[in-house]
C-alpha cells in the first residue's frame, strides 16, 4: 500500500508537484525494486542539467497520469543528447523516491539575438 502522511497517500499528492528540466541524458539504467509482495524493474534516467548539477528521474507508467508509454519514452532518449523533460513528484533521497518522467522532447535551442 501507499505510505500515508497526514492521511494523504504520498503517491497521490506527488502528482501536484510538476516541472520541466532541460538536461543532457548521461545514463538510462534499469533499477530492480523488490518488496515482500513483488519485484519490478523501473526505468531510470540520469541527467546533467545546464548548470552542471546531476538529476535522476524514474520513468514509469502512471494510471493517474494516463501514461502507458514508459518503454517508448526510454527508447526515444539518447545518451549524450539534450531534452526538455516534463516530470511530476518530488525527489526524496531518504525513501529512494524520484520525480517521474511524463514526457520528453528534444531541447529547444533558442538563440536570443538582440540586434
């Protein structure tokens, strides 16, 4: 079951926090998560942001987001290329929780020419 904090499921409330990151993909490993009930593999996305900071995301399907294309998203991303990555959730290192990828698209390269 979901972890409860103040009566609200963490999995449900994590959907209210959203953001978009522009980042270069550095790795795309698969992480095996196991519990007493099950074992599942989760796509991970390791990135480097434009400011040089490292950011790690999960990429898994979500019923609440009507997202069932994690495998396609994972295959679409290429190591060494820059993307605009739309996510939801929070990064909680203590609980090994990551923001989940909703969508990716090649990063827009806008050049500001103020002549």
